[in-house]
């Protein structure tokens, strides 16, 4: 036992007997002292194993709170023939070791929504089922020890208020009033969430199981899933240690075993997660027992959380040096209490005593060590897997399984029922990952970074440090030596910006702020070069597919998938969305007609798996139609600027003027010595220039030639930060940031990219026609900030609330500093107030143009001008203002 426990702090640990699971008590936990649950009589136990059904519509693997939530919500949506399988006892895995905190303080909006729904669900379960869930509305306090943390909490508060969640930014003295134990001497403030709660996780799990069984769900304990059988890319059956069950759908809620289960079948399914040990402390009841409604304390700067527990305290945290487990795939039926490690827990114990010094006289009841599963980006895994139809996953909860289970189960059930959930869950969609993230070495290293990051202060545009240089352009080393600073997208290294010689590299790499960043002038110089000379941006990470056929099959498929008209002359480029039945964007891409029956599809980097799945899902089984992922075959260089045509003309001996090379056109050309370069007159920024898609073996040669010839034209490298500034000031929407599966072309001013005038049926057509008739209820707008000091004020990044005439109207989706306008530009959606019956009302240009707008940045509002289009007038006005200033300066001399 660690010296810190035997020290003068007077904490005296009391060793508990090992957990014993008694078969005759069902899944009651005896001798554990943490949670206990009554016997669920509807569940088959050891003594009376019910016969395994031969057939079901859906089989759910995992009897923890996530699996029972999915079963509960499917049953509520009218599903029958649901079978839930648990390899051990219900709720005897991570669920029984969960800390029992339900908080809405989550990093992204969809997670806040899930946690908020979960809290409401757990509150009503007792009335619905008669099972006590231990639900107590305690509220929670998120503490800030420094100004940056306080800013992050203010930004969170602004976002929560948009969702109608009650929260308050409070001073340290108010913290002391709400929680008598908290030492406030080093605090600058806190976020109070009065609706947060604590529950007994096994009791919630039990209540969900009772409710599910009452609606016909069959729950089978002591039944292990061995593999999922797949035929022709579809789930057909589940093989268990007690026989097989034929089914149409399979849902993996297997927690930390979901990875191994996915790899066990002949058709492997990638479920990128990895386990880590997670520690928390239980104290005996205090001398003055802590009231049950005492608020939960979340001290992220101290890396700890604490909640009331049976008159005492439960406190855990997320340490800087986590301990990954089960890398070798060791399995076990029910997770026993793992080895105590007081030395490992000591930093968190010290942090707890600093925050609550009065606990020094408390007696320790137990140090709990339990496994939790984590994912490569700290977000859970949800949805249908890309390779197998009918195989769904809900796992990798990153130590928030209880908070997410209710909402995540609801969204997954909706997804399986309707084909889509009722909220945008793309940040959680398992198709954001591919097989490249399934390496156990990668996962082990990444989760060792992820677990501490849960409580790290994350300023805008932070990057993971592990699992890097996995996918790189052939130019990576060349660009790296020229000062490239890198970020990662879908495993691909992309340049952010290039540090000029003589700059302090270390300080730039360590620069983290919500204010004006240290790279501001560097990116500004790159933007200036893009507008006045020529820049090169390596954009090789873009997703690239080729669709070919022997006849018209490729064109017919794309006409069905795409909203825009693809029946264009060879060489033409078409910007188009691939829409769902609701008219929302499943993909936003550029399509080049290479020949009569061959098309080149360019999509965002993180769309590689999702876009492939979407196309394959709608492809007919035709041997004459072929889809190939050629992302790795081509290096993509973006030449941006007015002198780009001079560089290419000199390298190809071909005129590149608009008369000879019109906009949105593609030619296969020679550049330098290299043949077969696909040159396209577009830049994804609205600036003049060309995209070059280069076979990888020619990449270094073409780059060297471009840089050599470009010297006389002032060429330089540029990165994605410059690209972002350019595209936002030109009001270009990007998929995954501004566009999603709930955004239609009519809502973002892209009606001109929809083939309404063609007698061609495409996915989403009926929804768009209906929307055009009814009117859109929200619009994508550009907001130019005014009275905002770039040097001193907090910057907008994304997700800021937008107010119109002092009423909440929407949120921003992306933002950047416009070096042309010399002001910040935000893009986002606004909506009019609901109608008299609480229904959305159609929005008009007059509504946009006549309002007084403000953007809320961490609680402070800044006035903004809203624009629909034309946006060119903004630049004309800016230039006229500069000219007037120069003229007045000359007159004053």
C-alpha cells in the first residue's frame, strides 16, 4: 500500500472482501459495497437457462446499460422479436462499476443532447417500472482554476443555453455556498449545472431490463456471442456458445469486447476502441454525513471528480499516465475488481485533498479499479458498420456510458427504425473511422493520450500527438523541411501553415489560446500570397473515387445519387450534393466526367468511408459497373492565385487563360516531364487557380518543377488555415462543418445546384420540391463581426450562439479571420421564431436583412452584419474604404 495512504493525512483504508457473485441472487452484488440491484425475474439465470430462440429480428449483444437502453427504445418504437444476450450477468460489467454521474457538461452538442435526454429518462423510469433507480438531482459544479478554463466553461454555458439547458456562470464564493467542502482559494469561477444528477447504474440497468422484458424483449444471460454470420454483405445469424439465432440485425453493445467481437467473424468489422484502467475512491460515511443532494464537483484542472455516496464521497479522475489493458485480447465473463494501485492513484488523491482539505480525517472504504473503453477521438461509436449491412455498433463510451446510454440508445433505435436518427450524429458515426484505425498498437498508444485529454483544456484547433504520420503525402518530408506544421484528418497529415525561417518554432508549437493565435501573421502572409501571386497547398488527403462502366450505368447511378446534373460534356466539373430522402447532404463533392462512362469523384477527407458506403449501398449488383477508391493513387496540389496560370503555362507550354481553359473544366496534361496530370480549373476557395491530381510517382517531380518555375512569380507554400480563411470569406460551405445530413441545398443557397428542371428522379427530390413549396425555415448566412478587437477580444471559432433583435436565432458553424475584410467572418444558420402553434415558420430574405445581429462569444455579445449574397459587394466596399483612406491620407500630407 502506498505511503500516501499511510501518511499523517489520517486516511485509513479498510480492505474489503473480494466481490462474490451468488448465483441464487441473480445479479445482486454481495460484499461489494457499491451498488446492489434486485433480482430481475424476467431474466434467465444459471439455474433455469431458457431455451435459445432459433430466430429473431434483432440480436443485441451486451446486457449493460447501453444494451438494455437499445432494447428498451427499439421496443418502444414497436419492434418485436428482440433478443438481448449477455455473456455473464446483466449489469455485471462496467455498468456496476460506473460512478453514477449524469452530467450534461460535454464537449460537443450532440453529447450534451444525449446526456440531457438520459437524465430525463432515468428520472421517469422509476414511475414507469416501479424500480428505484437512485435518481437524485444534485446539480454539478465545474470548477476553473485559471482564466482559459473559465473561458471554456463560458463557451460551454453559451452552447447549453442554446439547447435550453439551465446553467449559470458563478463566482468562487457561490461555489462555497453550494458545496461546503470545496476549497475556493485558487478558483476564478465555475459553471453550475443545477439539473445534473446521480443514479445507481445497476438499478437503472435493471429498470431498463424490466421495461424491455415487459414489452416482449427476451433477455438471455450466460450466453456468449462467438461470431456474427454474414452472407452477401448482410447479417444472417448470430452464433453463440449455446447455438445459433437467425436474425436480420445485430447490435454490438459489447463495450470493451466490441473490438474482439468485430474481429471474430469471417467478415471482419472494425470497432476502434481500447480499454484502460479507471480508478475511483470510496470513503466511509463522514462524521457529518454528506447530504445526498450535495452537488457533484468536476475539477478538470485537478483531474478529479467527486460525488456524494452513502453519506461519504466517491472520487475519481483521469490521470496523465493511464494504464491500458487487454491489448492482447484477454477476455473474461464478468469483470472482477481489478488490482488496487495506490501509487498510481496518489496524484488524484492529493488533488482531492487540495480541493477538499476536510477529507483528511475521512476513512477509505475502497479503491475501485475498473476497466473503461476509449476511442481514438474521445467520442463514442454509433451506427451501422460500413462493410456489413444490418451490423450496428454502440460502444466506446469514454467513461460516459451512463450519461450517454439513454440518448445514444434512443438515436440508434431511431436509426434502425427510420434509416436515420432525429439529430445529427455524424460526430459519433462509426463510419468516421476505417480499417486504418484498427491497429492494436495505434489504439493502445492513442487511448493513453485520450484518457488524460478528457480533462485537459482543449483550445481551438488542438491536435492529437499520438498515432501520427500514419498516412502521408509523398511530399511530406519535403514540406516538413520547409517549415510545415501539421494537423491530422482521418489519419492523414495535412499542413496547417509554414513557419518562415527565423521564427521561434517551439513557442509556435506550444501556442494555445482562445484569443489571437501566434500564427496569425504567418497565415496572413500566405493568404496575401494566394491573392497577389501564387501559393501551393498539398491537398492529397481528399477522398478520390473513380466510377466506371461499360455502358450508361455509371451516369445513371450518379444521376440518381446526385442533386446536380451529371450529364455534362466530357471534361466538365460539377459541384453537387449526394442527398438523403429528406434532402439533406450525405456527401458534398466535385465530380469530373473523364469520359463518356468514367467519372472522378472528389470528396472531403473524412468522407472516405461514409461516401464509399453511401455509393455502394445504392449501387446495383452489376458486373459492368465498377467503383474504385483511388485516394492513394494521386497527390493533389492546389495552385491558388493570379499567377498560377503563368506557372502552369510555362511548365506545360499550353495557354492557361480562361479563354483556353474555362472555369470548372478538367484536362489531362503534361506538367514538366510528367504525363497524365489531371488539371482542374478550381481551387475550393473562390480564388483563381488550379487543382493538380498527380499520379504519386510523379508527385515530387511536379512539385519541384512548380516551385522552381514559380520563384519568379513569388510562389510559396501555404496550409489549410489559409484555405479556411479564403473559403469562409467567400461564403463556401464545407461538409462536416457547415453541411450535414439535416441541411438541404435550399437552406444554404445552393438551389442552383439542383436539377429541378430535368425530368430526372434523384434521392431527395420529393423532399426538396415540398420544401420549395412550403418555404425553408432556416438559412445559411454570413456574419461579419463589428466592434470586435482582433488583438484583445476573444475570437469566434464555431458553435457560438447568434442573436437577432435580442432573441436566439441560431448558431455559427465555422468562422475565420478575413484578412481581406480585416474582420472576423462567421458562417452559420438562423431561423425565425416559431409560429403561434409552436411550428417552424418560413424564413425570408427580408427577415435576414432587417435584423440586428449579435454573436455570443463566451457570454459576451458582438454586433454583426448578416449577409445572404452577393458577397462580392463586401470586398468592393472594403476596397473603396481603403482607397478613400489612402486618398484622405494623401490630402492630409
